[in-house]
């Protein structure tokens, strides 16, 4: 396996290395959500959420779309939520 693929794989897993990013993925697995709703549901400020969304977007886990001045995000890497569920099961048993 090439070094480039190994580095990309490591970057992908780093995207899951913060609890806020896991919460965002779980939230987006329910449905498309605007940042303003994430602020209230996650009880975090906009800049904090945006930083995490940038990482998730760069790894192709989420996508965004603009509607006026609102930005909506949706989960596009559905394997990511399955991976999170499996790992969480490991720690809840």
C-alpha cells in the first residue's frame, strides 16, 4: 500500500478524534441540518462548529449547501455513522 493512501487513511481517522465531530456526524445522520440549529442542539458557538465542519468536509464525510444566508450540512459518508455505532457498542458492553 502506498504511503499516500496510508496518510489519507490516517487523516480520515483523525476526523473522528474529537467528540464534537462525532456528535455532528450523529446529528447529521438524522437529517440535513443548518449551522444555526447545530448551535442550539450542540450548545456550542458557531466558530467552534465551523472548525469541526471544515475537517469533516475536507474528508468527504459531510457536504454543505447554501440557502440564502444559511448553510445546511448533510452526511454523505454513511459508513462513518456505522463505524461510530460499532465503536460505541464496544464501550457500552
